[in-house]
């Protein structure tokens, strides 16, 4: 039986991690434990995303620790301080374009950082088996959050299943694939209780506006051009972030130890079709002229090695754990656009940081 009492969430100040903490502490009454958020607050981490959680649960059921997952001493100290029994590992460098511009940080955080966490967990959870041999406690769990991008790129047909061979093609996906292999290596070699999930593209509140959907929303609101890579026909499967997080929590509770689960939206869109749909929603809600917004679509140079299509078969998760998506794409996009329109302070906070410089240097000239 898993304890699920002192839950270490890494990367909890990022997009998916902060949504996860919101879901767990505000919408999961069956969870009575504590959440310890370990985050280095890189450009993608934002303490403001958890201001409400901090004020409602800070010091009782929510604790923030600013630390780097590659810092072994800091990680060990946190395991000890909070008697961690569960790790849900979101922390990562997560943006493909940044991995193309500078892969090193991806290897450091995604590979070395995951290794450091795994090894600290193995050490902290060490136990002695009934026969006197060395073992690991069975009431603990290390859940690793990964991406469908580890499977590579699909043609016009077919889906990624849990048995699809890994074929990562960007520095980002290669670093995530490497971390996935380490997770299972720690399970098979040392008996570390692990689960792993590979999810498709998320969207929703608190999404850093370097990724497609929030970048396009903010550019529309500012009257900036809408940069579409290549022919705009690359396909992604989109899932509302809360649905990703309910799936992660279901796996952490009931997923079989040593198993991986695909998570997806069953919701494939070409980038250009998605953009047109998004323009309709933003134009209506922000009272913009959709034709005028459409005229700002600009086809730009393609991303090097741009994966053509991702599509997920998540039937294992649905059949075994009874999970399903809770919102349609229409509903999820409407909620997302509303969130960006209603959270100007958060958006301004991002824009006043390094974001503007980075976008201007790397995106505007495309
Ligand atoms: P994000 O970039 O928004 O957030 C990453 C968080 O990790 C930030 O808070 C950052 O400060 C923290 N972090 C980065 N390096 C760190 C380090 N060395 N030590 C401690 N903290 C560090 O990422 P996200 O979109 O929320 O993704 C979370 C996880 O989900 C990642 O593992 C990613 O690979 C995976 N994932 C993302 C998507 C997606 O669509 N965004 C889809 C599938 C899987
Ligand atoms: P992104 O949000 O970066 O996610 P990922 O690369 O992990 O799938 O990109 C989603 C898709 O949108 C991808 O095919 C690249 C494309 N894209 C654009 O066309 N223009 C942009 O400005 C961005 C950021 C992405």
C-alpha cells in the first residue's frame, strides 16, 4: 500500500506542476497529505502561480523549497526534512526550440537531475528485506512525468502505444527518453517502485507563452504577427492540463508499479487549423476583428527536425484506471483564453522578466 503522505512535487512552479498542485490541494478532498514543491525557479518557474495555495496551505500542507534537482546535497536534505514517501517528478527543461538553441541545460536537468533524484530516493528509501538482503520500501513511489515526444514522429496513420520503440529526434526528447530509461533501470536494477507517464501536448492556465497556444493568444491580444512554422500542417494531440494531472494522480494511486501509461487527448489538430479555431475564440472574447487577426498569420522558417505528427493511444490508462478527459477542446480552449484575459497581472509579470528579451532575440526575427 502506497503511503502518499509526504509528496515531493518537483517543478511545481512550472506550467503543469503548478496546475497539479492546485488540483491536488484544492480539488482532491481524499488527499490529506502534504505537498513539498522543489523548484529552482528557472525562467519557466513562477512562484506567483501558487500565491493562492501559499496563502491557503503554506506552512501546514504546502511547503516550497527553492533548489536545483542536480544538487544532491539539497535533494537529500529535502527528503530527510519532510520524510518524503512519494515523488512526482515534473521538473525539466521543457521547450523544444530552446533545446535546439542550447541543449546543455536539457542534459543537465533532464538527465543528471532525474538521475540525482532517483539515486537520492533509492538511498533514502533503502530497507532490509525479510531475508536480510538489501531492498527498498514498498510503500513509496517515484512517478516520472514524461512526454510522447520520446516515441519520435508518426506518418499520416498510427498511434503511439506503450510498446512503441523510442525514437527521440530533438535534444529535448532525447533528454527525456534518457530520463525514462534511467527510471526503469532503477526499477529493474534496484527494485525502486516507479510509475511513468508519457503525455501529449498540454494547454491551459499558467502556460509559459513561448509554447504555441499561449504565445498565439498573447500575440493576438497585442496585434503581433502569428508565426507558423513550415507549412502549418504538423499535427499535435492536445490535452487540457487538468486532465493530464488527474491522470497522473490516478496512476500514482492505482497504477501498477513498474508500468508506463500513455496519456492523451484523442484530439489531433494541424497547427494551422488549431490557430484558426483559436483566432475565432480570442476574437469573440476580446472583441477583435477575426479577419484582421487572421491577416497577421505569418509562415516562418521551419523548426529543424520538426516532428510531423504525434498521436496517442491511451486505451491502457482508460481501461485499467477508468480515467477519461473531462473537457472538450472547445471548452478547454475557452477556459484557457478566459484565464489569460482575466490574469493580466500574471501575464505582465512574465512579460517584465527575461521573456521579452528572449522572444525578441529568438522569435521576432523569424
Ligand atoms: P515548464 O517548463 O513549464 O516547468 C518546468 C519547471 O521545472 C519550472 O518551474 C522550472 O523552474 C523547474 N525546473 C527546471 N529545471 C530545474 C532544476 N534543475 N531543478 C529544479 N527545478 C527545475 O514545464 P511543463 O510544461 O510544466 O512540463 C512539466 C513536465 O511535463 C516536464 O517533465 C515535461 O517534459 C513534461 N511534459 C510536458 C508537456 C507539455 O505539453 N508542456 C507534455 C508532456 C510532458
Ligand atoms: P510547442 O508548443 O513548442 O510544443 P512541441 O514542440 O513540444 O509540440 O509547439 C507546438 C507546435 O506548434 C509544433 O508543431 C511547433 C509549432 N509552433 C509554431 O508553428 N509556431 C510557434 O511560434 C511555436 C512556438 C510552435
